[in-house]
C-alpha cells in the first residue's frame, strides 16, 4: 500500500518536474526570440509557457512580445491588465501597469495612460521613467483636449457658415424670382410714360380735329335738309 502511494507521489513529482522543465525551456526560447527581434516566435513560446503555468515572468513577457508587434496594442492592454490584477508582486505589478500605460499611450488614450502611470507610480515612487511618461501623457492629453475643442469650434463655425450660405442663396433665389416677374411690368410702365409725354398732345389734337369735322358735317346737314312737302 505504502509502495503504491510512494509510486504515485513519485510519478506526480516527475510529471511536475518534466512540466516545469518544459515551461522553463519555452520561456528561455522565448527570451532568445525576443532579444533577436522575432517577436512572433517569442509570443508563441511565451503563450505555450503561459498555458502550462501562469507565472509572472511568462505573462509579462507575453504582453511585451505582443506589444512589440504592429497594431496589437489592444491585445497587449488586455494581457497587462490581466497580469496587474493577478500578480501580488508589487515590483512586477508596477512594471505591468507602466507598460499598460505605454500601450494606452500608443493608442492615444492619454487619459487611461495617465491612470495606469499613476497606479504604477504608487507602487514605485522612485521610478523616474514612470514620472517622465506621466508628465508626457498629461501634456499630450492637454493638447488633445485643445484640438478637440478647436475641432468642435471649427465644426460649429462651418455649420453656421453653411447655414448662412444657404440663407443667402435662398434670399437670392427669392429676390431673383420676383425681379424676373417685375421687369416686364416696369418696362410697360416706362413705355406708357414715354407715350404720354411724347404723343399725348398729338393725340389730343387729333381728337379735337376729328370732333371739329364731325360738328362741321352736322351743321352742313342741318342747313341743306329739305322741308317736308304738304300733301294734297
């Protein structure tokens, strides 16, 4: 009975030793790949080591290998956040938060970057790099906010300008349409005024002459009219 128990314990120990050796080997290979700049291979080895045993070093280096690859900051952020929440080592946690701040910084998420740097600085007040990056992130955030405010102002000005242009165009259209309708009337009025000035007297003279002719004919007709004959 005791021999069976001892055998089981021995098997478990050997299995754990072999597993630890395998994990350690993958971590070492990951370190070599990382130093040589083969971040994709390094990630693969660190990830395998992380699956076998979630140790601090493997998790931290896994995040770094992801961070070094283009446009994968979101994945690195998740890894650093996970490590910062799991780790009880203040030094490692501070490093994870520091790199978390760097990943947010690369994403131009300066407000989140500042929070990460502050939390890292609380765990390691002597770290000069954290202080420098914190100040830089604060400056970038201020610039970003000014740019956003300016952009909002520009957008508002553009909207107001567009509205003014639309109003001006509408006014021009409104003014143009009545003007087109009024021009002929205005011309007609001008023509009437010209006739009354230039030809009114002539028309009156013609009318008077015609009336005189009519009166003259009537007088002649009255004088030449025969008296009626009496009948027998």
